[in-house]
């Protein structure tokens, strides 16, 4: 009997151990809202690939800590759909972190939900300056349009006399219009006209025709990266604007790396300012590109959105490690305020502790042929450790 009792006790203890193991393990739930279908699907796909590649190549979590990544497709710039998805992720799936957020309208419609539920939002793309002021639970790992476009404007205002501005009619377009106009006029140039282009299914030809008719030295344009960039480049080429001597400039969205092979030779000589080029030769980028090509094939190229996703994942892993897997939203935000990475593929980055927005270098780039293929060649670092200029000018925290 004694033996049996002892056996029973031993069995119970073993069962207890077996039960205890999964209790000790922590699963961190991360909701990722991306555009994975519709005309802008490649944007989210390039972010999703970076998320998966980061997770595959970084096994740096505390023992027993696992990540459950729950990915949802918002179908495009669709604030109502994004809100519904994030609500479900918070209420039903009980996510601890929200990430993705390809589009400004989608980040804006979900900001209040993150505040209410205390779910930190790690923005991988959406670039309108005001977003980070909409919730104390937001940190941004991408860029703001002001960051690239204000220095571009200042540089261009010294080099060219006149400019025409063409932007997509939504948040980041409005920001880039204001930033370029301020930079260009601060630099000494004159704006001779501007136009806003509908975001959905645009035909760029009539808008670019207006720009051509204004006979500026340069056309500045912002449209969402991906297929829209290729379409506006085609309109520029088809209207013979390059042959008419009108330069085409913009933020890097205009010549997004993954679309260059689809643009023919039209973009040769296009000048842009941006924080990331797949052609950058710094060691961290070479390692990133080589890991990417190994995983996704020699013809696949990551975009700046991939790098936004990669760096946000690095920050997610950092806050998980620092908290040993036991996540507290306020601790997470405190940690993010001091997040730094000297070795992002884009160069050194940090989070501004005051605004929770990214601080990074901006490069002047030119589209050139490298080994027979178009590439955004970084010519110079035009500004270092750039904080969001909109917040600097408006003193908004
Ligand atoms: C945005 O919605 O903030 C956005 C979308 C596409 C871009 C850049 C910014 O290329």
C-alpha cells in the first residue's frame, strides 16, 4: 500500500511537472495588420516577408517564450476594416502588441483602440506625422514624409528655380506637399503649381500633363510605393517630360526598390531622398540583402517597408527580452523610448523619447544602372539623426 501511495504521489508529481511546464512557458500574441490583397498587396507582402525572415533568423527570446503571430489583411487604405480587425484582435485574440499598419488612415482609425486597451502599436509603415500624437501607446519604426521631403525640398530649392507639386490626396500626400513646399521655398525656390491626385485607381496622365504644361524645372511627386509609383513613372515617360528637360524628384516611395525592375529605363537619373535603399553598401544592409535573397530568391528585393517591418520586429524582440517575456504595456513604452539600433540595414536608428517617433539618417539617391539593373545609389547623407521636422516645427509632443 505504501508503495502504491508512493507511486501515486510520484505520478502526481510527474503530472504536476508536466502540467507546470506549459504554464511556465509564455506565448506573446502579436497582431499584424497588413495589406495582403488588392492592388496594393505587394506592400504588405514585403512587410510580411520581413517579419517572417526576422523571426526565422533571430532565436533570441528568453527560454520558454514563444511568439504567436496573428496576421490579418486589411485589403488597402481602409480605416473601417482596419478598426474592425484590430477590435477583434484585441477582444477575441487578446493580442499584447499590434503591428503592421501599412497605411495612415488605418493607423489613425485604430489608435484610440490601442489607448483604451493599452496595446502598444509598433508602426511598420504609416508615415503621416500626426499619427504618433494620437496615442501614448504608439511608437513608429518607419519614417515620416516630413523626414525625407523637407531636406529634399531644401536641397532642391538651392538647385532649381521652379517646382510643381503632385501628391496623392491623403495624409502622407498632404504632409509631403507641405514639407516640400516649405523646404523648397526656404531653400530659395518658387512653387509654380500643385495638384492632388485621388488615392483610389488614379489615372496619372491628366495630372502629369498639368505639371508638364506649367513648365517647371522639377516635378515633385509623392504617391504610395508599389504599383502606383510604377504607374506615375510611366506617365512621366509617356508624356516625354524627361525629354522636355523636366526633372522628376520625390521621396523614395517614387522609385521603391522592388518596383525598379518594372519601370523600364524611365527612372534613370531620378533623384530622391529617403532613409533606405536596397543598393546601400553598408555591412548591415549587405547582410540583410543576402539573408533576404537566400530566403526569397535572387530576383526578390526588399523594400523600405520591409526594413520598417524588420526594425519593428527587432524592437518587439528587445522589449520581450527586457521584460523576460512578462509584458507590461507601460514598461514596453518606457523601453521603446530608449530603443536604439546602430546597425539597422538603413543605418543608425533610435526612437525619440519625447515623441516616440523614429530618428534616422536621410540619403540623397540617384537611380543609376548597377550591374545592368536599376538601383537607388546613395550619393550622400543629406541629413543625420533627423527627428520628425513637423514635430520640431510645431513643437508637438
Ligand atoms: C501611408 O499611408 O502613410 C503611406 C502609404 C504608402 C507609402 C507611404 C506612406 O508609400
